C-alpha cells in the first residue's frame, strides 16, 4: 500500500559553495583544534616569505601542511623530503581552494630529538666541507703573553679561567670580550666576538695582538649549550686567524665548536691550564734545559783545553827542534889537519 502525505511538502536545502565550505570549516576546526599527526615529509617547498609548505603522507593518504615563518625560523633541524616527523597543530579549512590543511605549531623528528638530528645534520655537512680537518688546525702558542676570552661575565667560566691564570702566571695579559652564552642572540654575539678579536689583531702592532683565544662556558643541558652548535659560530672559529681553544663545559659530548676549534678541552679551567704552564713547571723545565746545555758546553770546554794543551806542547817541541837546528848551523865544521 502506498500512502501519500499530500499535505506536507518536503523542502530541499540547497547550499551555496561558500555556505557548505563554511559549515565544513566550522565542524573540522572545532573538532580538531590541536592534534598530533605522524607521517613522511613530501613536496617540501620553502617560500621566500619564510613559510614552509609540505605534505605528510603514509601508505594511503596525503595531508597538506603549512608551517608559518614564526615557527619555521626556530626549527633546529633541516626539513627535507623523506624525513619521518610528528607534527602538532590544528586543522584549518582553506576556503578559496576548498581544502583542509594542518597548520603546524610544533614539528619534531620521529624517533630522535630535533636538537640531536640538527646536530647530526650540521656535523655531516661541515665535515664534508673540511671544517674539522686536522690538517688546518693551528698550533697553540706555548707561552702566550696576551689571551683573548669569549664568554659571559656573569658565569663561573670566567672566574675559573682568571683564577687559574693568576695562580700560574700573574704577568699574562687577559682581554675579555663578554657575550651571552645561551638564549636568543647568543650565537650572533659569540661569532661577532671572535671576529672582533681578529679585526683587533689586524689593526694592532705585534706586541698588542692576541696570541690565543679561549671560547666557551660552563656546563649545562644540550639546550643550554646549543649556541656552540650553531653554524655561524663554527664558521667564525674556522675563519679565525687566532688559534682557538674550545672550552664548553660538557665532558661527555662534543659540540660543533669543539670539532672546529684548534684545540678542544673539557672545561674552562682546563683551557687555562693548557694555555699557561705553571711557574714551577717552567722553572723545572728551564733548569733541565740549562743542565742539558751546560753538559755539552762543559765537555766542549774540556775538549778545547785538552786540544789547546796538546797544541801548545807540540809547538814547544817544534820550537826546541828549530832552535837546535839554528845553533848547529852557527858552529863551523872542524878543519881536517894533516901533518
């Protein structure tokens, strides 16, 4: 049996494209205000504005992703296709194109910390360029008269360095170029201080120039030490004409600055100990040198005296023979008398 309700008319709801998109936008953006998504990066396209455009994909689907410049500028590792990452952000519908995308607020590599990955990526690139090559490392002067120090004035590092230098050799001249050693702007200040010392040497007479430079700070977390893993600092050390000792207080792990520097030590205290030997040690070494010099000199003097005596003796004998010869010539020969 067919029943018709002729009294009620069913109305169609006809959406405009904008209305439907607006409703979808409202639903999606309210449903996924903050979501974590993992996938493999593809179609990575950095924009001149500083924004990053890319896609996350898995075996079956692709999700467009946008990372705005305010987030992109603080990403430590290098974004590249094929890298598996985890992104946190919100779903946004881009109405003009009728598509949804993930607006990313945070991105990190899957399975490894972002800082560790950034460190490995930069280390690999700089090593290929030859920045870590032992062949280009400069020797550290044995007894410098002027030492440059790049570190924070408020940290323990500078106190340790000055205390050791004062105890070991009070006459050494220390020039400090104070910098921030962590946080915003630290990498730029460290790199600039290294360049400043080199500029100072170019403009100064030889007796005023810095002989060696200590660059470092006390210990801390990987995040605290990160300024010494920045490329700008690595290149400043590499380009320095002044020998650089890296003294970042972290014994277990090496920073990029450690790898580029002419000498790496574990702490600022050790840097001061390596750059200036103790006076007692110097006295001992000088005494040994003097003894080593005196011994062959004494032997040479004795040999000389012996040779001189032998020569004098031979000269005396020769003189006697000559005298006898002359005397015999003065005596006339005996006449042969015959009777």
